[in-house]
């Protein structure tokens, strides 16, 4: 189809291909055509490892999964969902941000209320809610009233919302209400947990009558890592999430359910022996000497060919060089650091500068320079830490203070620092900032002479 397009229409179509940022669901045929399983057949494939854990756990399991912003975490969770469904499991998936505010601290009482509520909503969405004796939201509202916590009135479409909608909305939008709930439940958490377990047990028994006694039930609670707070309360948020997964793991476990929680990747820095599977960056160089890893380049070229089609890829980047490479495509890949979202940013800038394909080296250089500028502005204090990470290929916080953890989380979420797995886990600086960090430290050294 692409050869018949005019250059302008072709570039419009190409730009649309790279500007889409939504997670791909491999279970959807049209999205499966765009999906390249980046980690398939890799012994460190985190999704396959989670799948195997569920497969081999007889009764229930508890797993944490993470990925840095733009790493494709939700797409990989959709892949996990598809694989588990193919295995004959019943899979429920919920987005934590439908129930919790990303800007506020969270405690175990909030989590218990919304986990059961999200499961309740998934039962209804999947057509399994007809046998519900009473919705979780109604049960929880009655329970809170017994603790003298009044669920506030909320209008929806000009009408007073039903009890379930009121509780769900208040938990997400009202810090005052959450504080009241937290205070009321402070000494009644075991009691609340019993109510949650009873709700799950009743519905699991009912579901298994329809699906079979041996059906494994999986509940994926995604986007929990997006709860990051604001500059004003980030320390409180870091502390609340740390407490949640250090002190309340047993509370977060549901009998006879295989649970997958997404968590902030920085938790591994503050909790000793904390087990979380973290989605790595595609490896383009080796840890020791940064020598090129050709397989990483080929993986990302395969992804681009899926999005562009073979014809579109060749039309935009030109034919293979005599050495058998796509030099300009590989140059963009090199400067992406193996981070797919940064590669898309580089491609956007390249397409915007192109008037008539194939693209030229000057255009690629200009696109790289533009994206590099978006990484600039590193402070001297940050440069000291970054230089150490680049030399050691490690990311070890000096302290466990919220400020230090927030600094490292910012580095990783903005891709200034990249995370890799190659047997061992390791870290390195993004290629677009290495020169700036070196220059800042050179100037600092000269200033002291």
C-alpha cells in the first residue's frame, strides 16, 4: 500500500505509526500485528517467569512486577494476560488509577477496600456478577457506617450517586474521607481483612461452579507504581508505599488467588530482599566495555518493520548498505539507548524534518540533537551521582532517604539512567547524556584547580 502513497501522505501515515503511545494488547488481532515480543526466548523474560510461577504454584501466589516509565510494562502485562488465558486460566485485570489518586499516600485500609472493589467490578465486566449476593461496595459502605464513617454524598449527572459509586469516588478523590477511614480502621484492619477474604471466597466458590474446580484465578492490579505524589508530599508517598509492601504483604495476599501487583521500581532500593520482576531496557551494549550487542539492534529493527511494513521501512531509511546494515536506522536506535519510547521520539523528530524520503544523515543528526536537548539541564549535584553510576554500572543509593530514592526514581523514569538484565542486573547512563555529564565534571575539576 505504501508505494502508492505520495511522499506527503506516506510521511503522514508514518508519523501516525510512531506517535501512538497506548499499550498494545496482543490479544487484539489488529494490535497483535504491531506487537513484537521483545523478550521472547530470553531466559530473563520477566513475563514468562511470572507465568511459570503461576503455573507451578498449586493454590495461590503473590508477585510484584515493575517497569520504568515508557518501558512497555502494561503491554507486557497484556501479554501475560493472553498467555494465562491460553493456559486455561481465568484472568481479571484492573487499573489502580481507577480507584486511587496518583497524588496521595496510600495505606493498607485503602488497598483492601479497592482490591475487593476492583475485583467486584471485574466480575460484573466479565459477565460473572449475576450471582453476587451483595456488591462489595454496598458491603463496604455498610461496614464503614458501623465504624461511624459516613460516605459523602456525590452527584453524578445531576443525580445523587448510588452507594457503590459514592464510596468508589470518595476513596479516589477525597483525602479527608480517606483520613477518616484510616483513623476508623486503625485497630480494625484484621476485621476488614476477614471481610475481604470472605467476599473473595464466596465469589470464588460461585465462579468455580461455572468454570471448573481446577481453574486458576489470576488478578492483575496494574498502575500502582503511578502513585508518586507531588513535590509537597513525595516523602509521605514513598514512606506509605514502602510500609505497604514491607509490613502488609500478608494483608495483600488473597487465599486461592494468584495476584500480580505492579509496584514502583525504586522499592528494590529500600526493601532488603524485596522480590520484584522489573522490565529491562533492550540491551545494545555490553556492561564491561559498552561493546555493541547486535541482537538488540536487530530486535528494534524488527519492531520498526512491523510498524512501518518492510516496504515502508525501506522507503524511509533507504536500501541496505553494502555491509548489510541500515546505518541511519541503527544510528537512531543507538541514541535511543534501547528504550523504545525514546526511539519513537527520535523517529517523530526525524519524520517531521523529512520532506522527501529516504531520510538523510543530516536530518537524523538534527533529530538526535533536538531530543538530546530535552535531556539537558543536569545539575552539578546530579552529575556527580550520574558519573558514579556510569563508571560502576550500578545504581546504589547513598542513603534510603525519600529524597535520595526520589532522585534515583527520577533518573530511571526519565531514562537518564537505564536498567538492564544480563544474568545480573546493571545500570548505565543514557547515550544522550554521557557527554554532558563528562563535560560538567570536567568543568568542575578545572574550577577546583
